[in-house]
C-alpha cells in the first residue's frame, strides 16, 4: 500500500486552540500545520473581524476597526516592516480576504461566495517561513495552502440548510486530499476529518448560540489521537469576547464603549487608554518580571477620513524611579491603507 504522508491537524476555535501532530514522512521535516474549519467559517458568515484577548500582543486592538468616515472599507491593509495583513470585502460587504490568528501564527483566508451568500470555495494559506524572505519565488515555495470546496448551498442555520448532514467538503493540499463531514443540529455543529483512504483523523464539536440565522461558537471540543481539548468563550451583552478559557490558560478583557480597557493574559496585564475619538493613546503593562512592566504611548498620522494611517509606538521603562524611553521594547510603526467600496451611482431623475 502506498505510504501516505500527511500532516495532522492544529485545531483552532473562535479562540483557536493549537494541537500538532507530526508528518510521518522520512524525507520531510516535522512541521506543525492545518486548521479547523468551524471557527473560520463562523467569522466569514458573521462578517466581523473583531479583536479578542488571545490575539498576538503586537497587533493593535483597533487594527481592523475603522474610525471616522471609513465605516465599511472595501480593503483595509495593516502592515509594518515584517508582516502584512489585509481585510477585503466584496460589493455585498462580505469578507473575501482576512487574517485568522492562531496561538502561534496567522493564516490568510480567501473566500468565494455564491450569489445567495453560501460559501463556494476557501483558500487557507499557512506561512512556513522561519524568517522573512526577500525573494518572491522563495516565499511562494514556503507557503502551504489548502483549497476547500464546499457543496452547493453551504450555509448553516439558514433557510438554505435543512439541518443534519451536509455533503462532504473536499480539501486538497498538494498531493493530499481530505474529506470533512459537517453535521448541523439546533445546538451544535460537528466536523469530522478523513484522509483520502477513509482513515479517520479527527472530530470537532462546536456548541453554538443562535439568533435566527446568526450563530456564535461558545465552546469547541476537539478530539484527536486520544486527546481532548476544550475552548470555552464568554461574551458581554454587546457581543465582545470577555474571556477565553483554554486548558489551564485564560485570556480576558473588560470593555467600555466597545473598546478594551483592561486586558489580561497568562503572562501580563494591561490597562488601555483611549481618547474621545477612539484613538489608543497609552497602554500600561505589568507582569511577573521587571521586563514586563512597560508603558507605551502612541502618536498618529491621520488619513483624510479621520482615521489613522500611521501609528508610532514609544516604550518607557522605570529606572531609578524615572520613566525612560526604551527603543528595544518598542514595536515600532504600524501603517494602514484603506480603500472604500465604490459607491453606487444614483440614477438620474426621469423626465
């Protein structure tokens, strides 16, 4: 029998839990990869890319939050010297490209929709580079992509979905092919993975809260190779994620006017200050070690619509009871570019 070399899966929830199995190929290095589809499609159907307390520390909490007249940008690009993230929407304001944050990395999601809003195709790109490459060809060679083909009218919890079992979803990645079976019930969605030879790989169960056709994952159970991992999510009355419980780790936030004011992770605590226009002005971070006690301040360049196009961060540490700038702790400059969706021209009045 042909030996099938495959990557087993890192599973992520709206909070995203990472679990790695290894490639069993003597010629291939061991690399962590892959994804769980449920939290990714949850984001696509919600149309929202909202900050969560388990996001990377260096991502601005308002990174994808437009300010001013840029309420529904067609494209929002966030970048610095080492990374570039894009959030793109189509003419119907649906997400067609967005970043999805795992505990240890970020994946790029590209979506295609049918005219009725159902999912058609999805491309998930993992970046396997250890360092930033300058050669485009080298970058492409180090990308691991997964092409997902959805069955017709794939749109859980809508009139298009009768409930129960969906036809299989086919996923291809290089020479590997996987099949994923979804099952919809009023209280949960399940996701079961098989390889191309029918060998069972994994099973996920997402408990969901529903509001008509809208749905959110509040607990994700992942079963793989004898292990069980559980992520639980908690929300405030406005729908903000206030706490994520991931095994023995907790991430939490307290919000005011939709913006995080206090943020706690396993290794640090932060107090965030915002001005009346919604700009982040300062962050005070404390932790178990002296190096974790840092104050950050922010300066901006504004765009024409009243948002920000450039953010400069300055870090300060306490030395001998003095607050001293410390460039090595600063995360530098973030840039943003925003392109608005084209406005629909009004029809001329009829004579």
